């Protein structure tokens, strides 16, 4: 692996980390199906079945660390690259450990989710929260979950929420407005501003693709990058004022149906505005 490519990996990983720290977003859907049913009287149900990827996890951080360790140092007099001294390497490693600890504290509530035992403990704790019917850690930062909730929209609704964890971008939100309007959005099902993790992953795919072709015996393996792919539907008997589906509302036993297919690189967050009963 060339120094230029190592530098590319390190730069991409650091940009990703900065984005996540600033946004607070550290998770993304994987393969999933999400369904929401909203009645005009304000009652609703929501189901999410599938994968959730969480960022603290990974081979990506190790690759970035290794790339950083492999970078040469610079002679301040000649401005030429030179091998680093043992002291400089130790200082670089200590700085990496401080940064990793800071990110873990901010993004993981102090929990090291790259540790399979800690990840399993997190899954067990999450199952104790209402709505989380099944949470299974399947490795590489991936949780396979079933979440279901029935309630009444006397207040806003956000999915997901984790106790004692800092939250950034939500997958799905239901927000009450004046005049009995209900705004439904799924910012986590879109790249770009909706889901910074997916946006960064999309930008890094090319970098890691180049690295895959340049791997050698001593290089780190290229990590699998999460792919967001699934479907989101809203069924309702309420009046639909606006929506951004491709086909518009369909009809079914429960009323009108709005459907979105979520693909990698999707840039538009599913959105609908409903009118509830006064």
C-alpha cells in the first residue's frame, strides 16, 4: 500500500470522525423494512425490522491508526521526509489513544462497542427498553433488531432512542404542528445532510476501492462498508396534504399508502404532511 493511499485512508477516516462528532450521528440503517400506520385520531404504530450499524466499531479506526503510524516524519530544516524516531512514534500512538478514548466517551457513552462482549451487553440493555422486541449483535458493528411501538401522538415521536446515549440524526420522526398537522420525516433513510454517516461512507467507497486493488501482504484488510437498503411505508386514513413519493398515494385495507424504496446513495428523505382530527 503506497503512502499516498495510506494518507487517503487516514484523511477520510479523520473527516468521518469529525463529521460524526459534530453531528452526534453515529449510526445508520443497513438492510431493513420500516412501516408506520397513522390513524386520523392520532393513534399510530411503528415497526422497524432489520440492521442498525453503529460506528465505534471497527476495522476502519484501526486502518486509520495504522496509516497514521506509517506516515513519515519531516525534517524541519530541510522540509524533507524522514523516518520517525521511536520517541515520535510513541507520542503519535499516545495521541491516537487519547483521540480514541475521547470519541468513545462522546459517541458511545463510555462503552467500547468494538468489544464483542460490550456490544452484547449493549444489546441486552437495549432489549430492556420499551419497543425493542429483539436486539442481536451479529458482529462488525451490526445489530439485527425488531422494534415495534403503539401509542397516541399526543407528543412527538423519534426512532431510535437509546438510554444514556447521545443522539444525532433520527431514522424517523413524527412532529406535531399547529392546526392538527403532523409532519412525518425519515432523515436517517437519506444520505447527504439527512444521514452524515451514509454521506461519508459514500464518499469513502472510492477510496477503499482503490485500496482494495493496492493491498499487499502487510496491509490492513479493507473493511466492509455498510450499505443502506430497504423500504419505508406509511398507511393512514388521514388526509395527506403533501408527500414526496415517486408514485403518490396508493390504496389498501387501512386507507392510503405511501411507499419509498431506499437504495444506497439515496439523497431525499421520505416526507409526508398529514391532517389529524381536531
